[in-house]
C-alpha cells in the first residue's frame, strides 16, 4: 500500500520541494519506520549525493593526482586516519 501511495505521489507534476513538506524531525521519524533494507538504500543514496558535489569531485581529483605523482599513504598513516575518524 505504501509503495502505491509513493508512486502516486511521484506521478503528480508538482514543482520540486512541494511534493513533501516535511520538517527535519518528521523526516527523521519517517526514517525510523523504514525497514533495514530501505535504510540501507537511503544510506547509499545519501552517499551518492555527497559524491556528486563539486567539492567532493575536486578533492578526489587532487588525491588521485597526488597518488599518480608518487605520494601515497602508508599503512600506518591510513590506520592513524581511521583512528581519528
């Protein structure tokens, strides 16, 4: 039933932002109602959004250029970065 409602809502031609008028709190509450698989899909989607930003692309290009120039991270440096979070 929920999927049918979502599909019907998406079929309506509304300007972006008017489809759902939810506060951040309401959005968080809805996320808690999702199944584990749905939360995993949402998480993957949010990561993809992050990776599509100009800032992320620029930082990634900089890291790739540094690696190609021979500046690689040692295992110890990687462990330290992971420990810092």
